[in-house]
C-alpha cells in the first residue's frame, strides 16, 4: 500500500491524459463518420479537426507549458477568437447566441464519463447532430 501513492500519476496529468485519449477517440469517430458532401461543412469540420488535433500536439506549445495548463488556458484563446469574429456579424443574426450554442455543443461532446461516475445519477448529453461551428 505504501508504494501505491508513489506510482499514481498526479491528478493534473491524469486529466490531460484523459483529454488526449478522448481527442484521439473523438477524431477517430469523426473520421469513421466520413467527410461531409457539402463543401462549406467539410471546410468547417476540417477546421475543427485541425484545431482539436493541434491541442494535443506537444510540438505546438512551449516546453514550460504542461498539458493541464494547455487545456485550462487554450480554450480561452478560442473563446476570444470566437468573440472577435462574432463581433463582425450583424446583430440581426444573433451571433452571440450562435457562439454560445456552439460552445454548449462542444462542451457536451467533450464530456467524459469516468468509471467511478457511473454511480452518480446524472445524465450525459452527447448530441453530435447538426453543424454549429
């Protein structure tokens, strides 16, 4: 029992490892689903895939930045980018609402059920339908 604590990964490392595994699994599922026949949606899907994959590419971040820091900080950059772009869309198209809806779809797609979470009584929404990017 004494050695158990030494062998366990730090919680931050476990969080990042779970994120990386989920990204690869999610991208594999998208690949199996196939490419959209609509050129616009295919472009948006590729943009999403490329950016998601870059988040787990260790060469894309400084050595001083841990994986945990990346998943804690990099979403803020994407949120800022989304806000910057949405600010240029006419208000009549309700750009903030669309950005928030896309954020919530991504949040639900990003949920990971852990083995010990199955004891809890809460639902997970894994809606992958529609294109909200």
